[in-house]
C-alpha cells in the first residue's frame, strides 16, 4: 500500500560547554570551547547548506556563547593556548611536563594517527605513564619535538573540511613536521578567525529558515534539583541525599530567564524551545519554563514511560507502541517531545565504530522499520536528540561522511521529512494532554549522576552553605553590590561539576573540574570581602578508594573455570558488584560489563565477569587483564584466541616479566579466572586490590599471548577509578561468618 504521509524526523543537536574560566585568574583552565569551536560549532551548522530541504534544530547553552564571545571580543586566553605560543626554549620544566601530558588529548586513531609525526611523538611519550615516568621521558624531547607537538595538537582539532579548504592549514598538513614559531602563531590566529565566524553564521542560517535555535538554562544546571534536591527521591526512594537541602526555585527561574534574555540579545528574537540541561524536567520546572514564554521542551523517552506508568519497549528494546512515543505531548501549556533513546545513542556512542556505509544503512533501516510499524495516515515525529560536539572525534573524518550520508538520504527519500521542532508543532498541533510528568533526566529517568554519591552530596552541601552565607550577607549589607558573587553561585550551580564527581564518569581533567567548582564558591566569599572556609581548598574528589560490592563474600567458593554458568550455586557465596558505569568519558546507556563476581577459598581468588551481551557476539578478539595493585604490582593477561591459560606478569627493573603461564582462565558466555594467593604473594589477612580491563583487537590478530594489550583499544574498566578490595581469608573464614 502506498504511504503518503512521510515520517517526520526532528534532529536536535545540543551545543554545550561549562564555564572553564578560572574566576581567580581570568584564564581558561581547559581549551574545549576554543577547540570544539574550530572543529564542531561552525561546520555542524554550515553543513545544512549542502542540503537545501534539510531542516534541523540546534540547542545552544548561553554559557557557551558567552565564552565564544570572550575569545572573539575580549581576546580570552586558555592555558593550552598560552603554552602553545611559548617558545620551547622558554618553557619551564613543569610547563614542558604539562604539554607532554595534555597535548595528546585527542582521539588517537582519528586525530593523531593521521599525522605520522604526531603519532611518532605519542609513541615517544608512551601510551601509558606515571608522573614519575614523565619527568624521565621529558629529557628525550627536543625543542623541535615540543614545537611540533604544540602545532599538531592545535592543528588536529580543526575540522577536516576547514583544513582542506584553507591554503595555510593545508600547507601545515602537507609539511607535517619541523614547524617554526611564525607558523605556530599563525595557527592560533587561524583559530581566532574561525571562532569569529560562528555567531554571525548562526544568525545568517537561522534567518534562511533552515535552522531553528533553542536554548538551555544559562549555566546548564539541573533545574529540578535547584528547585528542590528532595525531588531526587521520587525516582530513587532509597537515595542518600546531601545533609543540607538545596531548595531555591528562584535560582531555577533566574537561570531560565537569564538564558532567554541573553539569547534575545544575541539573535534578536526570543527562543521558542528549550532543552533543559541533561533533559531534566519536573512539573514545577515546566511551569516555570512556561511562565518565561517557552513553547516547547524536550527530554528522554524513559521520562515518558514513567509518566505514563508503563514501559514503551519490551525486554529486547523493541517499541511496544511506537505511536505513543512518536508524538508531542502537552503539559500545562508546554509541548514536550521525547527523544528516541536508542537512535540518539547509536549516533552518540555506537556508529563511530562502524563502517560509514553500514552505519548509514542501519540508521535508515531503523527509520524505515519505524515508518512501517505506523498506520499509513498517522503523522508521527521521531525526535533524535544528542550532544552535537563530543561524538565526532570518535568518527572517521570527524563524522562528516556519516552526517552527509544520512542527510542525503533523508532529503532525497520521500518517505522521510526533516523538520524544525517549532515548525512541526505549529503545523500539526502542540500535543495531547499529559496529566503527570515524571521528574527525571535523559539518563535512566533519574538524577543519580548528579546527586547521591558521597562526592556529589559533599558538593551540594558546599553549594548550599555558600549560597546561604551569600543570602545572609546580602540581607545584612544591602548597600553592597554582590552581582559578581551571585554570578559565581549561578556558575557553581552548573551540572558539569557533579557530572565528574562520583564513579560514573572519568576524564583526564577531573582535577580541573573539581578545582573550578570550588574556585567559584571561593569567589563568592572573595566578592563579599570574607575569607573562604578552609574546606573549599580541599579537593572533593576521592582519588583512591575501594569499590564496595552490593553483596559481600559469605563463604568459600569452588567454581569450575569453564566460562559458563555450570551451577548457580558455584558463585552463590561470592561477592557481587553491579556495574553501571560508562565506557568512556561520556555516559553511555550501558557498559560492556554488567556485573563482577569475586570470591575465594583458603587457597585461591576467583573473579568472574558477566557481559551485557555474549562475549561470542563481539567481533574480533577480547583480551582480559586483571591489574593487581596490592600486595604486589602484577597483571594477569588472558587472550583466549592464543592460549587456554592466562599469563601472570610482575615488574622487574621497570619491565613486565611473565612468571607464570599456567593461570586457569576461560571465556564463553562469561569470563572466569582462578588466581592462587601464593602466586601473587598474598598472605592471610592481607588486602588484595585489583581492577579489571577489557581490550579489543578488532579483526587484526597480534603476535604475543603473554602481553600485547598496550597495542589494543580499551573497551571497559571496572571500576573506572579506584579498585576492588579483597582480604585474604584465614582457614576459619567460613566458621566466623556463621557467628
């Protein structure tokens, strides 16, 4: 039967960076506004001009615009820029070490390897190192090495299309090495030229009608938590909340109003839509957004499922009723669209590892399947909403080929039609009434990422106390201008600080986020003319800590090491860690590892890894590594394609040496390994600390069974920070457990 109604597709690309400016120095601690500015923020929007019928929505956070303007209008500097411009001969030892540690912060496969000289420098620095190692390594880097590294780091972050079309940038790529100081300075000037084009280009393309811009709250806070941190208990009744309750609805309203006013000041019109930070909504927040004149908001499909009190997908991830997801709803006068979680996450986290043609084909096939599941006369909207910047470095050619591929099909295939969100709502209505809206975010329809962990809660307690101190001071000093102090509070309310607290996410620059958050709170006291509390100078991050299992060991176990669940009871008395961690610095909907079991008897330690999908279904080789930190530094490596046993290595004069090639290990549906306490010199009542890493070798084999993981791609780690701790039992452990 001929299908006359197209399937409407609404892309919303979200542009966001937190405030990186150090409030004490005015220097940007991290360079991501500048680097994503030259790589993503211009070409993502100009790309639409290649496809005249394409319609897209871009969401932009005002704090990002503010920082872009700071670079363009006030000649802002970041630490990375300043160290780039410094002649290698003038660098201090600390600055040289900083460059060696941080100027490889780019995707190694897609951004470093294409430059032979850059990859050579990475190999020279080493893929893994300690702070102590780095000081030794630095001695072997010449001034020419450092200068080339300064140039290549800043060059690789420029979008490939711009590098190819600009004669100067193209000449640097062709030259490849042995750069001079003038070329380095010109490269940074080129960065500034690109940044200057961004906002004028946005205005031009918005005026053309192809693109709609929406907005987020000014400093990207989790609005429901600003309204009242107790709301986290709705979706997580057992959550441990901060000691101090943060409940300042006026701050949530202020963040909304500041964003709308700033957007209007920049673009000359008020925004019609809003992506609340992290898709975080609640009924109170939507009411506040409505009062500010916003017509629509967007969030995640799981929020809809909780709001309707029924699942939208079955256990296999298949939509039970597509027509319920693919339409707008209306809560109290505000339209709400709910993103397709799977399609959005495929683009954000999965397709980057696929062949481009296969990824495009799979994406279109999924849209075709959605269309075929709907009635012929049904008008449906598929919202695809995700980060518009961080995914692309994981794609070949910065994702340009993938985006061109899907845009081409969607603008040529009559079955589909891309739309701006406001455009669709205006034509087809603002949605059926929703009587209840579940409070939650795009991640698991709750706020667990930002509250509940010891570090998260401590950050909230610090924020609450600082804000209370500011409010009290304001009442007692009505004559004092506290604008700067309030701005610092609003900046500290941003979501990104707590994104990096807790165990869910990891980044090389966590210390910077921790220090920036505390610096904004310190700034509040400085603006009041007061000394900041001493605790604000102490890091919130807990750098080395043991992961506590959900189930503790209760007795000796004697599992058969065969890679399958031989018997439920063979691991019954062991410990269990529920793994709900990211596969990288950005949150993913699921980890490769679903659970870790471990246990022991008087002679051996046993570890079991349960995957989220069968290990046999993963293409290429999976290599397992158990890293032991205590009582000795050792690692156990298992490559099942090359050996039936795992290999135990210890460090000898700085080099890894295999001392046992007969460690029992097996993988099938699950991974299992047996480690004798005597092999790792672990004695009764001693603590063993370990963490697990999984590596992937794709389709290419490697030469050595005993240790080649340094050549592989890290798939997952458990835990991402810290370690699992096990105490070696005495022979009387079981009898003691019965008391």
